[in-house]
């Protein structure tokens, strides 16, 4: 999971960003932010985009500085985020009604609602109203603001207990030391057990857009559930689907690497995976641990994953089998990333 950080004055929040998000930074990120801070102090014009690029490069933070951009990231897949931090006043990031409607579609929010949120400088409240029923708002949605007026949802009928609780607990003032420290604590809690933090180089495969988001969700779920003894079959099936997606992406990127015509399994265009893995091993594309891991993942996952009937073995796969194959998948994903980097796309 990631943090979604929405702030229309990113270039003015370097000190806050450097302090609050420090637990998620590596040495390169700290160095980049420090250089940017020095440039700003010298009078050099630092832009919102400069800050956004550095935060996004962590692989753990999606930073936005306009309302449409925030909605475009959040609405399609709110489960992608474990923590959502939103500045209530996003008026500095210019936007139009048409841009909002393009993201949200339909008739809601009404012109009156959009005017209200805009005139009151409460665009953050609009973001909450859009996703409040799709997330655990009390535990993951926080306002970072100087605007401490009551939280209003123009689409809800009063009394709204959720908004009352959020106003009491999740409204953090940027200028209050205790609120800033609480926010830093939230970031530290987010990092603990966060798989993206532990496997940044592996998740970079998805951050670079080499595989679609649904495959990313499958992998994240596999990692989170890999030690769940009640999810062995489902996890093995996930790993099989991820492996198939890797080779599908390779076949689309390079017919020379994966000669699709000779490896089609059926009229749906699906790849003959066993034949493909054997072919990659024989021509040396797969070698060393990748050769072994590719066989192991597909062989065990195919024989033992959910929805596959098989004669019950004397020793069925366990959660430890899944853990071993999940880490093997990490190496396969890194190999895939390196291989895609060599393909002329």
C-alpha cells in the first residue's frame, strides 16, 4: 500500500514533508530534498512538480497538488492506499468543473456542491465525500490544514457521526507541534509491516508500469497473505496468475524473446506456459536460479492452486511452500524488470 498526499502548495511544505515523511525516505531521497530546500532558501524557484517527483520516486508516496489529479488517483482504486493525507484547501491548484466531472462522471457532485466546496476552500471535504464509503476513513483519512471549521458533506443527511469523529480525531493542524508529531507517528505505523517499504526494488516493477495494476494487487495480496495457512491454495493460484502475466507482458514487448505464434495454447491467445518456460530455459534466457524458480512456481502453483483438481499428495503444500515461492516470485519479477529494460519497446 501507499500513502496518498494531497497538497496544493507542495513547494512551500518542504520542511513539513522532510520531517513527517522521513521514516519512508532512503538516503537518496533525503539528499534530493535537502538540495531542493537549499535551492528554495537561496531564492531559486522550486516548483510543486519538483517536490512531487521526489516524493513519488520513493515508491511509497503518491503526491498530488490539484483536486482532479487526487480524484483520478484515488477513485479508481482506493484500496491502493493505506493512508490518505489531504489539505482541505486546494484552491491554489486550479481546476474546472469539467475536470472534476471527467474523473467522477455522472451528475454528482452538483454545480451547487462544487460551488460550495470551492467558495469555502474545502476541496478536501469533497475528496472525503467521494470515497468515504469505500475506505476505513476513521483509520486512514486525515486532513492537514489550517482550516478547522466543521467538516461538511453536502451529500449526507445530518447527523453524520463519521464526520463528527473525524473532526475530533483526524483534523491535524500544520502549525501545531503535537499534531505534526502525531502525523509522523502515523507514518511510522504505516511503515511497520508495509510490504512496499520492505520490497521497494520489487514493487518498482509496478511503479514503472511494466505490469498492470490488477497484477500489482495480486502480488501485494500474495505477499500480505503468504504466511496465512488458510490461504495456501488461493495464494498459489495468485502466484500462477502473476507468472502468466509476466510472460504475457514479455510476449507483447518482444516476439523475438517470446515467439508467440509457436507458443499459443488455444484460440484465446493464451500462452502454453510449460512449453514457454522450457523454451526460455533451453535458449538460455532463463538460467541459474531464475530457471529453477520459473519451473518451481508454475509447477507447484499449477498442481496445487485453487480450482485445480489433483490427487491428494502425501505431503501437500503448506504456508512455508507459499512463502518460499513468493520470494522466488520476487526474483522472477526483478529478472523481468531487467529483461524488459533490454527490450527495444
